C-alpha cells in the first residue's frame, strides 16, 4: 500500500549528495530499499491504476528499467558522482522505448518534485518524424493551442532547442516556432512537502496529468505516426 514518499527517503537522498559512492550505497542498501525503492514501487502500482482511467493501455511496471529508473549513472562519464541523487518514475503509452513514448513522468530529489507529460528529448529518428508531422498546419495549430492552454493553467514549457529552422521548413508559416523544439512536454515543480510525504500526492499528481491529457494525446499521435 502506498502511503507517500517518507521523510526517511528524502533524508537518504540528502545524505547521498555528500556520500556519492557505490561503497556508501552498498553499506546503506537496506535503507535505500525500504525508504526509496519500496515506496516508489507502491506509487507505480497505485498511480498506474489511476492513470488507467485516462489511458487504459498505460504501461505501469514497478521494476527497475521499466517504470523505475536505475540509480547508477554511466560510470564512463560520472567517475566522481556515480549515483543519481534524484529518483525517476515513468508511465508510458505504446510499445516503443519508454523515453521515446508519450509518457507521464516524475522525478524527485530531497527538496523538489518535477512532474511532466510528453517526451523530454527527441532522439534523431523521432525528431525527424516530429518535424515532418508538424508540416501539417492543423497539427501545428493544435499543439500551439495546447501549449497556450497549459501556460494559462500555470504550467511550464521547455525552451526551443534550436535557433535555425529545419531545411524545407517555411519560417513564415503559422506557428512555425514549433519546428525549433527538440522535445514536446509540459511540466511543473513543487517542494517535497507534507503532501508529497503522504498518499495525497497521488491526487495531486493525477490532477497535473489530467490537466495535461490533451498534450499526452497529441504526443501519442506523433509516436503512432512514427510507426507508419
């Protein structure tokens, strides 16, 4: 049963900031499993059941490398900080790679929670598909209106990644600015407060995801188009 993300888990992540080593994690494995991994698995199960109301085919799998992200970074590039100090959780729609699928996402560290919907980084194949997909003015207009609605609700959007328009893309077309994006998602950030540490975080995050459903549907349409 999910009862929130406990204070003990947040304290563990705070300690990890100054004890970032495999040796320290191994010595504190029991604390990590009980105060971080177990609540995350319970959250995936409960939130997954809620999200099925919005997306019946949502993937919610409480396992590492599924809905839960591994805690080790790539050792080739992180010799001094091999352990992640924030915990990632993802729910995705479709049979493709979870990070290139329309998803509901959350990560948290000892102090802040980041909640998002969409795809946070297009790899080259999907970026090319996205640019082709928004050649259609109706799709651009729909995405623009979704973005405007989310901004009006207080949600944040990523900054455009590129400064130059793609080849064969007319910068004078309506909503052409969308071609400068390297991802499509919306997000919000809040503190790891008492709500986060209680089961009420389910309702809080579900409301965020519900607000972002039109974006989730649009991005899912993009991923289906990429499979054609």
